[in-house]
């Protein structure tokens, strides 16, 4: 048969295309549809009767080996490209979402630790510096997560969740910082305002938790953060109560030491005066009447000081100071009495008995000096300790 297009003789009866022009032999003897406009044309028509497009042009374009090869290549590229896009896009999304899962785990763990530690029993028994150090560690965990999300770009369609999570992490970090502030300085004048700020931040955290919706991460915490400001209020109230009691003790101690200081000052003056007078008497002599008067005044002053000390109210922990000072005053009065007796013996010319009595008086005076030195050491040590509110 001959090709209907180029009239080339074709010996192969099963040939589908002309070996010379490539025409579709089968379609050349059958009606054909225009690829451009869809018009059905008769087998012997070389051009579309509707739009005039060439049948030969369409046949060569559609059935050429190069065209079909190119079409196959394009199809492979498209399929491969789309497959790669969806594969790698899905893989990148999963990697991105793992950050949310990690943030959720850290938030849950931190919340548990914070709520567990910020309980009245724990706050009241633990050392503030130990507790604040533990809270600081948890704050660092949240700050690290916030930095991770701040350093990466949000994945497609996750802009809102990304921004909300950064805000959530910063809010919870701020709550911990405020808790540390309250725990460290529960008596500070700003503590009530700080606790109110914590309440506000806790409400904001709850709203953000419910707002963030991402696959495989539920940010609604099972831990009740609202318990934190409630426990802090109880803790602060107790600290104020304890501090008020301390202030009351401090005031009582201050009054005790003020009165004791006055009494000690009077005793030091009386002791110094008597010593100077007795020394002067030994050097230059003294009229007996004046000598008796000096000893009587010395005894009277010490007796007056002892009465004053007896009236001083001794707060708990100071009773021994009052007792020891009274003992010194008793011995000092005894010394004055022995010296008075010795003076009487001397006035009546019983000189040997006088010297014996004066010797006994000196022994008493030596003991008084030792006891008074021990008393003043203990007194000053107790004064430094009991006037420091941190020791009460």
C-alpha cells in the first residue's frame, strides 16, 4: 500500500507509520479530531474544516518520538518533583514540630517542680537560698526553649502558634522570677504587688495554653499554677507574723539592754570613784568621819543600783545576765561593809583586827573584779547576739 500523505510505497502490511514521512497510516484512513478545536474531520481532509489547523502538523507533534520522549521526561520530572516536595516538606514539618513536643515536656516538668516547691510547708522549712537556686534552674530551662524558638523561623501556617509559644515561655519564666523575688524578700514592701502580677501572668498563661494548637503537643497543663500565688500569700502572711514577733522580742531586748547599760555605767562610775578616794586616803590620810561617809555612800550607791537591776524586766534569754550582775553587786556591797567594819576597828584602835578585816575585804574585791570581768564579756556577747533580729 502507499502512504496516504506522501504516496510512499509501504511493503509491510502491518506498518502503522510511514517510514518516509512518519504519517499515521491508520489514522490517515479514518476520521480525525482536531487537537486544537475538537472538530471531527474526514480521513481525506488535510486541514480542519473548522479552524484550518494542519492535520500533518498535529500528527507529527503528537506522535514524534522526540515529543513522546520529552513528554515522558517532563512527566517523570513533575512526578519526582512533586513527590520530593511533599516528602521533604512533610519531613521538615515533622522536624519543626519536634520542637513543640520538647517545649511541652519542659513546660510540664517545670510547672510540676514549681508547684511542688512553692507550697507553704516547703517554703516554711527550706532555706530560701536553696529554693531560689532550684527555681533559677527551672527558669533557665524555659529561657533556653524561648531562645530556640526565637532563633528558628516558623514553619508554613505556624506563625501564630510560634509567636504564642515564645510568649508563653517568657510569661512562665517571668512567673518564676517573681516567685524568686517573693521567696527571697517576703517582707519587702512590693511583695503584695508582685503576687498580684503573678496572678495576672498565670491567667495569661492559661489563655495561651488553650490557644496553641499543634499536632502531637497539648500545651494545656495539668498542673494548677493558680495555686502558686495562693501559697505565696500564706507564706508571706506567716513571715509577717514571725517578723512581728521578732520585732516585739527585739524591742524588749533593746529596752532591757538600755536599762542594764545605764546600771552598768553607774556601777563603773561608783567603782572608779571609790577606788580613787581609797587610794588618796592611803597616800595622804583622811579624817575618820569623811572616811566613814565615803564608805557609806559607796554602799548606798551599790544598793541603789542593785534595786534598779532587780526591777528590770529580763526577756527570755537574758535572765542569767541580770542574775550575774546582781551577784556582782551583792559582792561589791559586801566589800563596802567589810571596809566599814575595818574602819570601825581602826577608829577604836583595834588595828590588828582592822588589818585582818581589810585583808578579807581585799579578797572579796579581787573576786568581784574577776566576776565582773566574766560578766561583762558574757553581757557584750549576748547583747550583740540578741540585738540582731536575724538571731531571734
